[in-house]
C-alpha cells in the first residue's frame, strides 16, 4: 500500500523577489499592490520560475477575486470555507486571515470574526446562502441545480453577481490545487498576523 509521506518543502522552486526576473518582479509588485501586502505570498513564489503560468494565474485570481460587483469579503469567505472543507491548509489559513481582516464590513458587533460567524445571525442571510451554494459548486459542481440559482436570485443577487459568485468555485479549485500540489507552507508573515 502506497502511503503519502508528509511534504516538508515545496515541490516547485520558490523564487524570492530578489531572485526573480524583471517580468516576474513586475507581477510580484502587482500582487503586493493589489492585495495590499508588504511581501510576496508563497502561492506566487512557487510559480515564479514560470512567468507564463504565473501571469495567467495571477490575472485569473486578480480579476475573479479582486474585481467585480460582489464584495471581496464575501468572496474571501467562500474561498476560506471551501478550502477548510477540502482540507487545504494554506488557502484556508490565508483567506481566513483576509476575510477576518474585513469583518467590520459585515458587522460592527464587538469581537465579530467573519470566519467564526458563517452561521451566525450577524452574518447577512444573502452571504450565508452564497457561501453554502458556492461551496457546493466547488466541491460537487454536478449537483448544482436551477433551484440553487433561484435561491441566489431570491437572496438579492443579480445574474452577473451569480455568475461572479460561481466563478469563485472555479477559482478556489485552482488555488487549492496549486497550494496542495506544490506543497507550499503558510507564509511566516501570515503566521505572525495577530488573531
């Protein structure tokens, strides 16, 4: 029986900012600016040896997660929830931090943390419905029904917003696959983020 051995290092070459080509540095700079981070995430560094893939994957992430009508905090919660259910430690940790950092956009309640309040009355019903249905789309896409789309519509989402929400299911599958396949570890800078 073939048992998997825990990974202790990235399977891909990790390219630091200083060692990156000019093309990769430009993408790294854009990730830091867009995500408002003072460092480059390991998720990007593990792709830094292949500028073509990094450029395509960053473009998809940037446009799907950071642009559009649906609030970023809701998108981060979806990615956090799918990643947690799938067991992708890197993505659940990173996107959980991002979602929690935006908790005040959802509720002013003292001590409110978005990731711990997915089923709380403080979480808007539309957010709860979106997280539930898009998580289903990511984990069991063949099980999505017309009723799921109707439920999102009834929750107040427009046709374009529903398409944008469903795009998060595709995005999180890409994010989780790259994180898990590469064997990357959580960034030290994220581990230092206060809870």
